[in-house]
C-alpha cells in the first residue's frame, strides 16, 4: 500500500534523523564539524548534550566572539564578556 507511513519509518525518523540534524546544526554553530557530529548524534543521541554544553572551537560570525582580554568565547549578542566583564568593541 503506497502513501502510508509505516511505524518503523517514523521511529527511524524520530530516533536517528532528527537528533543527527540537530547535533549537526549545534556543532556548526560552535565551529565544529557538521558531518562528524551529525553522525555521532544520530548513533548516540546523548552527544546532543555534549555538543550543547561544549565551548566553541573558534569565533563564529553571528554566534560567538572571542574576548580580547581573557580569550574566552562568549555569545555574539552579549554586550560584554561574561567571564571578565570587558565590553566588546563597537563595530
């Protein structure tokens, strides 16, 4: 029968594909490898928590910037570094 979604396909979508895509997006926003983290999160969804709480590896335009004083990464929209309090330079 065509046009019917089987429960096994829906289960595959919920358990494998969705965590993989979400993990890849989180990784890309933190300057990490999209494909590697997508595969890791698809196989082991617990890695979603790992990548969510992981600090960025590099400065990502529009997401994270590096503090000029302490060198830590903080969110782009924050007016100052949350670690040392130094205000970011105006662009």
